[in-house]
C-alpha cells in the first residue's frame, strides 16, 4: 500500500513539474525573434567570424576583458543551428529553462517536493527571470552554472562525514572483448556530484570573473561545515582540482593589474542601488521596491526561524551556504566597480526557495494528503497565472531596449538611390555588420574610422552619398559631437540625420544640389529618395 502511495505521489509530482517546465519553455521562446539584437547581444556574436576558438577567445577577451566561455558556446551553437535572432537567443532560453529545473531540485532535495514545485513555478513565470533569459548574454548561463554548482556543493557536504561514498561505473562488451571502468572519489561522496561540482565550477569561472567571489564564499562555508577530522581531505579533494583548472586564466587576470591600480576594480559602483536590487526577487513589477524588500526580508526571517526550530541538517546546510554567498554578493555589489547588476540574477532564484517555504509550512497543516496536493496545485497555477498576467500588462515581450541596429539596416536598405550606387557604409563599430551582412546590404564589413582617416573619404565619396553610423554606449542622445563626425560634416553636406538611443545615422553627400535646408530624418528620406534623383 505504501509503495502504491509513493508511486502515485511521484506521478502527481512529475505531472505538475511537466506543466511548469512547459510553461517556462513557452514563456521564454514566445516571439523570441520579434525584436532586433542589442549591442550587448551583438558584442558576443561578432567574434564568431574569427578563424578558430583561440582567435575568438583572444578577440573577445581583448575587447571586453571577460572570460570567453559564453561567446565560444554561442558561436558553436549558432554554427550548428543558424545565426538568426531566434537561435542566437535560444541558448540563453535553454539555460533559463534548465535553471527552473535546478531550482526544483534544490527545493525538493533540501526542503520538500512542494517547496521545489512552488519555487520552480515562481522562477518559470517571473518577469525579471524571463526578461534576462530572453537576451543573448552570458548572465543566464552564469545563473544556471551557479545553481548547479550550489546544488552539487550542498549534496557533497550532505555526505561529508560518511565512511564511504558512491562510485561511478561504466562497462562495455563485445563478442571477444569487454571493458570496465570505475572511479571512486577520495572522500565520502557521490562521484556524479563531485564531477558536476568541478564541471559547473569551471563553467562559471570561465563565464564571468564575478563568480570567483562566490566560489570563495563556498570554500569558506565548506571550511565551517566540514568536521575538523575530515576537513583536510574533503577540501583537498573538492577544491584542488578546481583550482588547477583556473590556472590558465590567472596570467590573463594578472595582465589587468594596471587597470586595477587605476581604480577600475574596487570602489563604489555607479549602479550600486541597481546591483543591490537585483539580489531581491520581484514577483510583481508594479509593486513598490521598498514593499518588495520588506516582504522578502519577512519571508526569509520566517524561513530561517523555522529551520532553526526544526534542526533539519539539509535545510541548515543550504541556509549556511546561501548566507555565505549572499554576503559575497553584497560585498561585490557594494565594492566591485566593474560588476554588472545582472551578475547576481542567480541569487534571486536561490532566494525564491526560502520565500516559498513559509507557504509550504502553512500547507503542511492540512491533515489530508489529497487536499494538500490540491492546495499545492492551486498555488502553482495561481502563481503562474498572476505572474503571466503581470508580464503581459507590463509588456514583457515589447521591451526593445537598445535594439536599433536592425532599424539602421532597414533605413539604409530602403534608400533606393543609395542601394543603386556603390553602397559605401562606414561606422565606428563592428556591431553594425551583423544585419548588413545578414541581409546582403554590403558584401564586406563596414570600415572603421578614426579622425585621421576621415580625409580619405574625400576620394571615395560619390554623388549617391555614403552613410556614417555611430554607436555610443555612454551617450544615449549624442549630446556631444565626436571628432570623426565633425571632420566629415566639414567636408560634406549632411543629407539626412537620425538619432536613436545610443545610435546616430548620418548620410553625407558631395552632390552640389543638396543644401542645409534639406536635412531630414533618414527614415522619411529613404521613402522619398526617388524624388531626389
């Protein structure tokens, strides 16, 4: 009878989890290619034109200073599929959906199946989580890697005082041969979790250097959680192989010492409030941030008090690990100048497990199992419906951000007079190349200009004119004139000018028929270009 009840409980749990995963997948992949790629997305994609992985890594690290794991995976993924917007963002969506499942595993393993299901339902339809998972940036991959690392870390420490662990065994055989292989770690643990701990640690370290602070926090936590009699062996077996895999990147990190000495690492970040806000999950975007913070603090305090009363070893283990990582994340948010708010997205998903725990405790007071299951299903459905409605209300799928690069291609390609000529396009950034090459506007990459090279165009320009495209990540409205633009405007007549957020499109011409009074928006000029012929 008990075996039948366990089977039905697992079937019920699997059905609810399947619904959550389907909803999470649909929420992330829905209308994924509706908007053009932003500058942050294109910055990882432009390195894919390099000849090999080593060249990609050098180019990406040389321009951004970040480890190259994400662009390498993105380039390989787009090579296997396509470089269309949908597939460029699909890798982030896949890791985002996988993060939902890891959140479920964390809640189930260290609290209860109900905690795992409710936390997964929250992350599956959360506004902030979906918004980040739908962008082709390194942050969804970083969040997924850190969640897997935290899960494997806590699972390893659950067996830290056992006499023996579990090994991995593999075998293969044929008519006249057989092969057997087995491996058992040097300390008591399950080998699969140790391998997952190493693999996820390498992944996050080579995805973002901010993960180094969180790895250090886990190391400190393991020092306190492991008994003194086993501490040396456990820490040596867990952390030494991971440290060895980090060695190839240390010379690159050391190369940034001048950049660090100039105050670019430690200090007060300009976005310190944004960094701290990203540590707090927001279930409803319209609610005031102070109210959200109070709710989160209240629920976490309740969860911590209940965990202390119950003296549950897995829950205390999870709580201690999460608290050490929270302190590390807060320290990075306050004192690392180069930190990005999105780097702490994984901690929101980790905190969600604690936030749903008080709700699960209330459900446990229901005496009948079937009614408890019904209430859990109702809670899961209610969470997903409420959050999905708020997502549509706040136009989650219409947030264009800085995706003006696709609009620039449309402006240029609709200029019929220009397209009938030599199609000379110049820019200050390779980020414009993606859409021009994709739609065949140009056969080669745009020429990058410096102020000294502006005079060269005097011999290249023709009566059909040329476009000069500018991208500025720090000047959204182009409030200041830049040297190359000033040099060109002195030599040529400005035919049309369009300002977009962080982008300026200017068409110059040597046509004597043009005059300054005819400077118009390039979007309207393209449609009426034939009348100027």
